[in-house]
């Protein structure tokens, strides 16, 4: 499933990317641009803007109830039955591209010596060149993911 997310749902957009969902997000996009992108690419619109939702007529959409990002993620995952489709840590958080595995040897000059010595798995964004690895924040993210998929 693919999404376009309005500007007031940045944390939700980030978490959809973390979960591995193709998510278009740019807080500068105007409502007309969001609707156009949703129509053109067959994306589902996620919004907290009731006026935008009314204008979305033929566009698949969901009004996001909560202001709390954890509740927002839960609502979207439950509303669309996404648990089986979750593929965490497979998309770039900057440009939404699918990440590619990066052999450790190739990561040597792309990360600090500290990270290189302590990490075995790396991923690379083919679009922007950003390198990802399981960092110290991973434990908290995995706790949330476990609770989400229960």
C-alpha cells in the first residue's frame, strides 16, 4: 500500500517509512498537490484536515483521529490491515527509496571507524547515498513494532 501524507502528520509519515511503506511526504505540499499526487500515483491520502478530506472525494483516504503519533500509526495499520505487509527498516527516511544491502567492506569509508568496528549490517539508499545501520535507537523502535504487531 502506498500513501501520501499531509504536512501535519510528519511523525506518522516517518513511521510509515520505518515500517517499510512507500510514503510521499513533503510538508510544503499544498492540498491540491496532495490530491493530484494521490490520484496520479494511486496513493491513499492520510490527513487530519477535514476540509481536505471532503475534497478528496474519489481519492482513497483516511481521517487520522489522534494527535499522538503512536495512536496514528496504530490507526493506519489497523484500518488497512497492514501487519502482514510490514517490512521494517527497508526504506530511506529522507527520500522514500527502497534500501539495498551494503556489504560491510563497502561501508568502511562511508561511516565512522567507531560504527564500522561495532556493526555488521549496513544498508544503502541508492537515491541519496545515505547509509543505515542498526543503532542504539533500534531497541526502542523494535519494542514499538512488537507492540504494534501483537
